[in-house]
């Protein structure tokens, strides 16, 4: 499952390479954590960046790779943690409320990701953190809003389909 989900993330990253800060990867890593647990979700996030960050058309930077890999793992860890929470169960009675919760989670987790990776970029490049954070606002907003929309519309239906599948030996909720 880790290899398949990592391959899907890497493929979608290259497919969307021309669309700045709009990626399916974060949503896929979160869904993986939600369905298969934090370790599997975090592994997919880390491995995706190990591949995509190493063979990246924008260049390679080890400190940035470490920052993006560890920050991407947050999505998988959060998904796994929320899978155990009654508060974030998929609600058949109120799909809109479930979707809204996932949209908010998408925004907040992406805000955290952007903050951590922008700080790492500033430190790596020697540019003051405040300059990177301020000049990065438009890119961060695109990332945060697009992830909110993706989490809102994708998490519930994709998770429902995964739950319907029979994965031998995997404990899907």
C-alpha cells in the first residue's frame, strides 16, 4: 500500500508540475493515514518527497528535502490520529459537516506545512524569515485554499470507496 500510494503521489505531482502550489499529494497522504494509520500515511509522505524532492525540476536541496519530507509526514500522522477520533468519523447523516471538517483540517494542516517549509527555505537561503513569509503569502494562500477545497470534496468519497474495498491483511476501518 505504501508503494502504491507513494507512486500515485509522485505521479500526480509531476502531472500538476505546471500548476503552482496545487497538488493532490497532501490529500492522498492524509487519506492514506486516515485509512491505514499514521505510520503508513507518514511513510507515504516521506517517501513521496524522497523521490519527488530528489528528482525535482526545480532543483535539489538537502535541507529543503528534509523539511518537506518531515512536514509532509504531518498529513499522514494527522489522518491516522483522526481515524481514531469519534469527532471526525464520516457522518452519513451530515455529509456537509464531515466535508467542512475535512476542509478546515486541510487548511490548518497546510498552513502548518507552509510555515515550516518556508522557515526552512529562509534559513537555507539566508533570507530573513519575515521576508520569505511575507513574499510567500500568495503562494501559501493558493496552497491552503486549494487543499481546503480538495479535502472538502475528496476525502469523504475517496475514504468511503477505500472502506468498501477488501484489503487482505490490511486493517482498513
